């Protein structure tokens, strides 16, 4: 099978959608398919990894946040059996839809999250969602969501006649696994440690870091390690000035996968305190769980479906509720000290979110799409 994967972001850019697109490409390549990834060139030139499949970084004429205009994409998408679009991708989604129609190639779509923002950006997002997205979604042969829970609550539910199938995000359980962690030198070895992982930029305003900082300020023995970079980082740093937690919030910057894994292993708990439906899944949660570390997340559609609350191995709290998050952090220190929790948390991640199992589902979806396309041609 000749597979094209279209995504606005891709490694070395750090982000959930690009990471998922990478693993989809890797899995399909390892199963003997010819894979080409089309993504936008990043504003800053950084060393690019060596991939076993082809990755084309397309020139960008202009961009609005994470919405790059790459007009060459339209012509590049000729000669494939299936096109897989990772959405939202403003501009790229429309080009993919038109190219699929022009080249008579079926395309499938993974819907990662709603577009949510305030101010003028929010108005533009709402207009795009109402006027453009139904056309893109309706043209796809298959729409996939990372969870049925999210699909029932996000914009997908408003598109009449749309059939959505669940294909969750996954984790590399061979790499993210329990083991010896590494604690930053400035954090006392006996202190409870919360870990936050996320982009600190305007596009990811919904990650809820200020809520977590407020909770940590009420827990004098806790420390917080923040992994991530972005144009809002200094705003978040400044928000700690004068607070009791100022010297207990540690800005670790961007981390390699190995550094991130070591911090997951060392943390008492990983926290995803997102505040809106802009968060749909939470890849950091399954990475943390695969390392045996419990998680706390906001009670949001899709996100809550990842957390194993029924097994008392994770907790969900109302979005934006500082007091609820503070209480959950206190309880997490007790949970982490109970015997057998590391193995139990890891087992959930392996059984539900292993990339290898998800790869089987994904390959079935491609085969189903090709079968539908052939049936339509007859």
C-alpha cells in the first residue's frame, strides 16, 4: 500500500498530533507499506531526525499559528492508495480534500481536537468550524476519533450522518517503561514531585498550567517540574513571582525522550490540568502510565477515558478547580506509596494503549477504506 500522511506538525517539533502521526507512519512502514509524510517546514531550522520512511517538509508561504499554508501539498498527493489527514490542519485539510478529489484517492481523517480560542482567533475558529469543517469531514471515507467519549461531545456530534470509529493514541511500551528515574539536583529526594509536560505557547493555551501552579502553591512540601517551551513561557514564569511556590517550580525546558522518560519514572504523579475541549486525549498520560507513574487529569471528554479511575490508579478533577486539584495531589502521594501500583498502572497502559495493538486497528481501517473505494468504483 502506498500511504500519504498529512500533518501540520511533525518531529522534530514537539507536539501530540505530530507524535501520533510519526507512530502511524512508523507502524505502517514496519508492516511493509510505502509511507510518505507531508508536513510544513518549521520557522526555525533545527536538525531533523533520520526516519526510515520519507518525510517531506514543505515550504510555507505564510502561517497563522499552527496553520501553515503549503500550496505545493496539492500536487504532492498524487499516486497514493490512501491519504491519511491528521486534523485540525487549517489550509492543509482543504488542500488534502481537493487533492483526493482530483486524484480520485480515498482519504481518511483522524480528528484530534476541536479548535478553541478566545478573542479574534476564537471568532475565526468558530467560522471555520461551522463553514469549512463539515465539508472536509463529509468528504473523508472514514473519520477516526481518539475516543468515543470525545466524539460524543466535540464538534463531530454536530455533523449529520457522520460515522466515527475509535482509534486511540498509543505509547511505545518498549521505551516508556518502569525503571530508574533521574531527579533534577535542585529537587529534594524526599519531596513529592508533580510533572507537567506540554507546549507553553499560545496554540496550547488550554493546557491549564496556571491552575497547577496555584495548587502547588498550597502544598508547601511539593515541587513541580515543567517540561516544555513556547512563547508563553515567560508569562507562566512571571506568574510564580512572589508566590510561595516560586522556588519549587522548576522550568526544565525542552527534554529529549530519554530525559522525559526518566522524569516520568521519578515523578510522584503526572498532571494534565487542561481546561477546554481543545484537549482531547492526553498522550502524556499514557506515557506516564507506561512508566508506572499515576496520573491526574481534568474531567474532560476523551481525557477522562484515559485515566484508570475505577482501579484507583488515577484521578480526574473538574477543569480549573484549584482546590480539587490540590486534594488530588495530596491523595496521589498516598497512592504512589502503595505496593504494586507501579505494575498495575503499567499494565493498564500496555493492555489499552500499546502502539502495536493500535497498529492492527489502523491497518484494518485502511483496508476497509480501500475496500469501500473499490466497491464505489464498481
